[in-house]
């Protein structure tokens, strides 16, 4: 029963929180006044690169991909259909091994202070872009260490035999075998098209590394400046082939602390805040000057074990740790009920979702028995790595780690919580320095393969993006077979088997499929949540009251 003073206490609490947030805003470094002439997006971290080929971090993708670049094909966010992008049309051979793309002829690359193109986008740029990924002799292949995590995780080099320009406006991809996910992979934010002419200029100047630091694309915005951990500034591309880009200037204000991001939203120093904590949504929504947007998004938050490290190389240990976790408590305390419990890595909205998987078992007693059978009757000590940023699949990794820490103590396992600055965190993960990690994945397209290969394939382990450090040839065989046919029912049967296999082997513990939220100033229109990939800000504009 609520106290008669409940409402008063709520008001006081809200007032206190708002006052605190405003105080935090006053302690923030202010953006230059010139930033206020455009749109300001409060981001939770700095970009790792300005080339989408070289990253999988959502923080980086949100800043660079949809703003600076285009892709050959895109996804209709309303229905998941593949639609034209830089390619106006395409044809597929009957055996599924040859894709011919007809390119647009009216697309200009960015003109910036460091590059002025002499020609329009053509087939040479597409060949340059994709040969960089697969051709070890390509002059740019080894820039940044030759790491292309998404493409390596889906074995792009093993799939694409060659990319050919048959004329200036026609490109052919010849594949080693059919692959039903091929077009979907071309829609991802990672498949951004680069400028071959810009690459040639940098080679001639002896500055090849600048291709990933000073970007040139065909997107709605062009790069202006980057101040690490402070801001990224983009200007409108007035020559954009799609036209109708609204903001003259787009600034990403880098604010790692969630409370400070919210403070900046409330003081109108930011127009958009990414991934607000669900615990604060009611408070945010109560303000007349802020709008909360919500969307169902294909994602999964999970706890991955480094399966190459003892004792996590033992199935019984992984099963025991999974049984020790009170997921219901996590869904309430971390997601505040704004998420669906995860039985596997695929969300229920996927056409390949396995609704026959058993519900996760919470049983500390059985967990202790399994540990004893595995040779750990007194438990052991381990690390849980918690993301330092908020993402849609895990809005508060630190809180989740603390809950897990308490749960694990009940079965004799001492868990230490570890975190680092975001870019360092990801680098160390890629080197498999962790015992276990709380992280997740948001879909780049609706194809189920987008969950399986990037997260758990042997190729993903080799590229450093498989957080479980798990390679199982039997699992790889199942998901590879699913790519050889375009028949959805046949593919679904194989993906159902893949999910069952993962349930048996437990390389990770799927926790939740979360709703996606963002907070936007009520004076800003034209921004909507994309269920696939990063945020697009081309149509955002401020409406004066």
C-alpha cells in the first residue's frame, strides 16, 4: 500500500534528480558556440575509426556510417526489404553465384578542405572498396592492421572470388558458392563505399593512413573535424544525390557519462541522446520539452565466456554459471521490464526463431552440484567484464555485473568486476584477455545469419569479434548449409537446429532482447529509430515554437 505522502516524495525525488542533472550540466565542458547553429547529438563514446569497414562498434557506426557514406543497397526499415542504394538495379544468376549491379551516374563524392573529386562515383570505387577487404596485395589492405571484423566474421574473402567492373557503371561480384545472405551483407553499415580517386591521391602523397581518419564518402554529411573525446563535427553535403539534407551542421558531443548526457538534453545543449537508461524514461517522458522514442529492435544482450580459458572450457562449468543467474531479477533491475527474456541469441521477431527452446533454469543448488562434478566444489575466482557504455541490448552492464556477482557468490564463485575506457575495452576483448564479458549485438539486417556468423563462427573467432572465443566445426557446418539455399523453410530448419546446438553447448548466456529508446528535444523532428543499423540524421530539423 502506498503512503499518503507517496506523491509528495516522488515529486521531491524528481525535483532532486533534475536539479542534480542541471548541476552536472554546469560542470560540463561547453561546446563551441558555433555548434549551436546545427544539430547536436550526445554520443556515449569516441569513434574508433572513420571507416565503417574496420569496426563493429555501434558507438562508432552511429556517428559515421549513415552520415558520411552510402551502400550499394539499403534496407527498407518498415518491412526489411532490400532496396536500391548506389546501385539502381541488380540481377542474380540462376545458380546464385553472380551478382550484377547497375550503378547510379549522378552521385558525387564529398568536396572537403583536403580533397576535391574530379569525377562522379563509378564502378572503380566499388572495386576499390571491396578489393581492399579481400586482396592482401591491395595498397590499403594492411592499413589499420588489415582488420575488417564484420567481413572477416562472415568469411567474405572465402566467398567473393572477384569483383569486376564491366563498364563504368556496372559491377559484377562472382562468388565461390551461393550465399543467401550476400545481398543482406551489402546493406550493412560496414559495406560503405569509398573513393578510389581519394585513395590514389593519398598514395601519391605518401599518406595512405589518412583514408580512415579523414573520410570521403557520398553521404548526406561531409567531415569537418574531430577532437578526441570532445566532438565530431560534420557539415551538410549540398551535392548529396538524394537531396533534402536538413541540418547545416551536425555535431556529435562525446559525453561518456549517462547522467551528464541527460543533463545536456535538459539544458538544451544536446538535441538527441542515445540509449537513455530505462530507469529514467518516466522522468524524461514527463518533461514537455523532451520526447522519448521507442521501437522493437532485433538485438540480444548476453554474457559470453572465454571458452578457451579454464575453467570455462568445461561445459559443466558454463552450465553451472548459467543456472546460478537470476535472470528475472536482472530483467527487472536492469531493463525495468522493457525487454523480452532471451532463450537464445535470435529474438522472437526473427523468422528463424526457435520457440521450442526450454526456459532457462535458475537453480543455485544444481549449479553447485555441477561445479562439484567439474572439480570445483569450493568454487573459483573469475572476472566479469562490464561495458562502460550504455547500449540498447544492455542499458547498464555494471548493474548487471553486480547482480551476477551476488548470484555467483551463492555457489562459491567470487566474481571481480572489470571495466575499461570503451575503445580499450573493445581492443582487449579482441585479444581475448577476458574471462567473461557482458556485451551484446544489434542486427544490421533481418537475416538470421547476421546473428550466427558474426557472433559465434570460427571465422568470427579468428577476426576477434567472437566474444566466446568459440569455434565448433559442427556448428559452422549447420550455419554454412543454411546459406547454400534460398528456400526459407530449408534455412529455417537449419537455424532451428543451430539454436538447439547452442543451447546444448552454452558458449554464452543469452539474457534479454531489449526495446530501443532514444530521447529527443521536442523541437526536433525528422528523426526515427532504425530497427537495423545506425541512426540516420539526414532529415532531422529543429522546428521553432
